[in-house]
C-alpha cells in the first residue's frame, strides 16, 4: 500500500503550481449557486416618522439559517435559504469580473436591552432609566425588525485568480481568488412598530462595499466548487419601516459572510477555447 502511495506522488505533483502560473480559464463564463452564513457587527438604528424620532444604540442582530440543514437541498426551497448567485467572466488569464446576488438575512435579536434616546411612538412601552441613561428592552410589543426576505446585496465584483496546483491525473485545478465588490442593497424589511402598519415591499435602501478571498476547485475544466469569505460595510440610509411612506429607519454595520458554491464553467461560442494544460 505504501509503495502505491509513493508511486502516486510524482503523478499528483505534475503541474503543482506557483502563483506565477497562468490559469487556463481566460474567456470562460461561470455560473455558480450556493449558500451562506453571516455575522454582523452591532449598529445604531434611527427610526423616525410622524410623532416619533429615536435611536437605538449597539443593536445586535444575527442571520437565520434553515433548520434542519437538509432543507438546503430541497428543490422546492432553493430560494428560501441564505443563497448566493454568481455570474463571472474571465477576461484575462488572472482576472475575472462578474455580477453577484447575495441573499442574506438580518434579524434583530429580540428581548435585548439597549440604550435609547429621542422620542418614541406614543403606543410604545416607556424606557427605564439605568445609570443615568434611558434603556429599553426590545420585546415584540416594542419592536421587531428584520431583513429576512432578505438583506439582498446586488453587486459588481472583480477578482484576481492564481492557479496554486494542477493535478493532471484528476484533471483538477486548485485556484485562489482575491477581489472586491460594490453594489446596492434592496432589502424586504419586516418591521413592526407600535401603531404602525406593516410594510413588506422591496426597497432600494442603501449600498455596500466588500472584499473577498477564497479557494476554487475546477474539475474536468467544467465543474466548479468554490469556498469564499466576504467582509465589508453595509450602509442603509433609507429603510422603509411601514406602509406609511413617512416612516423610515437608517443604520450601517459591518458584515462577514462565508459562502459555499457550486456550478459550471463553459466557453463563449466565439471566445477563447480556454484549453487546459492536459489538452495543450
């Protein structure tokens, strides 16, 4: 058994890459689909409308993954989890540009106690004074606030790719990718303030900036598996909080996203054939 493993070492080492090697992906189009998990920094959220204007400080929020995890594989629920869609075009040996749609979910942690300032709606529970500051417990009677359908980041992206290793016997390329993104946020926000009608429409609420890094595994020049970490800043200056157009919220926060995606890579009809090292 040991002798067989030793015989495989040279074969697996053929094409073992360094960053200076060219990737055979130039001119190809990629379609990727996958899922994400997200974490968020605390944020100060301002709510304002007719008769109220207040700020909640250092509000905590989490994502909302599907449970059980096998629900992610259900073909009837593909759009329900926290999902990612990527369309990439490899414009050069080391560079790709593309469009991305990250469907994240942002849920304010219920029943947390936060500092508050300003004028609350008349129907809201009154804050209490603690250590010389006004504090409120965010019960369901006070406020629910979430971007669960979802915190939609629609963005353009660019990245550099380098082939780290080529395993000829498996026709496998292992590649790194590092890049940046910028785009808009179109959340569907579910917010319940006392005495206010629910709004549940998509609304262009702000913009985001991000950076990402990851690893890609390309099998047979066609099948792509990708693991990626993204991080950046989301700014939402214009969130709709009720059916009354005068009711708004604003916030900004840092996000960190881990994503796993799969998909296919193919040639444009008139593009570079993108032959692999094996075909060459």
